[in-house]
C-alpha cells in the first residue's frame, strides 16, 4: 500500500507496518531473532547508537520498527518508540524530560510503579519535585503549577479508580505553562481515545494490556512528535537498554490486528456487567466510565468512543468476605493485569500505600475487574454464583 494513512483504523490495524517478505514472498512480516545486522561497506562515519538504523538490537530491531510504524499510525503521531514494558515507557519519558530540580504534576492515583517513580525515586535521586493531585479537578492542577513545571502526567481512565481527566482542557493548562502533557491511555487503547488529537504531546501505552490482548507478551510504547520521540529513543532505549525483544514485538504486532473487534466486545460486555453489579444489593459501589453514575461520565463521553473493559467495585462486606468472593469465582481468574482475553479480577485491600489518595468509597478495599472476551451472560452468571456462595 502506497499511502496507508488514508485508511480506516481497522484497516491500519491489519496493514500498517506489514508487507511482503522479499526473500520468501510471505505476506506477513517474519520474526527476525537477530542481535546484529550487516554493516554497510563503509562504516567509518556511522552513528553506532542510531535508534533508527538496523545495526544492533539494543538500538532497534526489524520487528520493533514494524510495530512502531503501526502504533504511530493508530495514534496519529509522527513517530513511536517501543520499549520492553509499560513501566519502561513511562520511566523513559520521565528520565528523558525531567532534569534536576524540575517539577511534575501527576494523577495522585496512578499505576503503582508511576507512584513510586515520582513519589520516591526521582525526588530522592534527582531532586525532582512532584505534586500528586486529582487531575479530574482542573482547579487542583492550576494551583499546583509552578515556574519549573516541565510535565503534567495523567492516566485517563485512571488505574484503578477509572477516574477520567479532561485531556483537551489539561493540554491548554500545560502548554500555557510551557509544560508537556503526557497521557497514559492504556485503559482506553488507541481505538477508544486519541490523546494527541486532543492536545497531548505524548501518549503512552502498556502494550502488555489491550494492544497485545492475549496475555502473552510485554511491551510499552510512547507516541508523539518525532523530535520528542527521538530523545526518548536515544536516552531511554539505546543508553538505558529498555529495548523490546523481537519476539515480543512480533507477538504484539499479531495482537493489534484484532484490537477493534476486541475493544468493542470488552466495552459492550463491561457496560452490561457494570449495570448488573450496580443493581446488586451486595455491591457498595461500581466505578465504570460508561455508567451515568460515574463522576466524569460526561467527560468520558466527550473524549472516548466507548468505555473499555475495566471497572472497580466494592462489596458491602469486610476484607475476608471480599477474598472469599474472589476465590468463589469459577470463570473469572484471580490475577493481575488487564486487557486479556480472559476476565481477570484482583482484590486490593485497605493497606494499599496509595489508599489515602483513593475516593472515599475505595478506602475499605476494592475489586479491580478486567472484563474479558467471554460471553457477558457467562461472566454475570459466574458473579451470581459467587455472590450466592458468599451469602450476599
């Protein structure tokens, strides 16, 4: 295809980054498990750390390049860097753009590794100042801004609260202050939300989750302007060694093909299940952006096309009963992560180190539930039988 940018999202998922293998004629890019690539006849003027030239797999690999092309197209970015995990992508952004004595504003409830990076490691090691705020509240962001603010980082929907932050409005605040807006859009995937189109400078994904979708490969990605991505490639990939393996890049490339189909199924089922849970007498609360009861439902409607497959809920019960409920499930698997083909659930108790930042209803513990691709009826029946076993 000569111009793959003109095609629909679904078509890009299949064709962008793919092509005919010149050696075999295979219609799918092969897996290239090589550490090194043939050098040109005159290598005397080469940049040995060039992240865009096939020299050494710590710099980049063929399968990584194919995947980067696909993800950049799906997010509408100039370029993409793929790294070994979602945390590697997040750490790479912070390492690249936060200097000594810089200030960052971040969602106060975020992925645990982000919380530790910004609450402990970067302040202690590099003197970075961090303000953790409720980024769904624009006033809190305004009050936290400082002359040395370099980044506003948000998760939307947030992990695990599903809190939704207004990307377009926060982008205006960030750019007026001369800061970058970085958005972790893992819960939404590129099919449901486009942060770059709403004004974000960089969008970050844990490819391990929805983009791969099969629970069998790890990776992370950052997409945005080429100038910014080149800096991350040089610092966080080549010189920190955060590169993805060719095999994982190949697996994720395979997973992306079905992303639109999967996200529709995840979203449709999750809304039906969230409505079931909200109506159940034993459920204390349900946090899902697709419910009209969600505090940021209107913002989610504005910037998302559907509401994804992750929710949080709590029972009118103690810690032991929450654990009993999880272990009574037969179809839904007690395990961490999200975005797998199978439904996953994890109970987070009240001793979570971020607990003081949680909304009030979360403070006695909550269940994070990633709805899989099973029939919604089967998932609901599994929840019903677990409620019954626990006398709820």
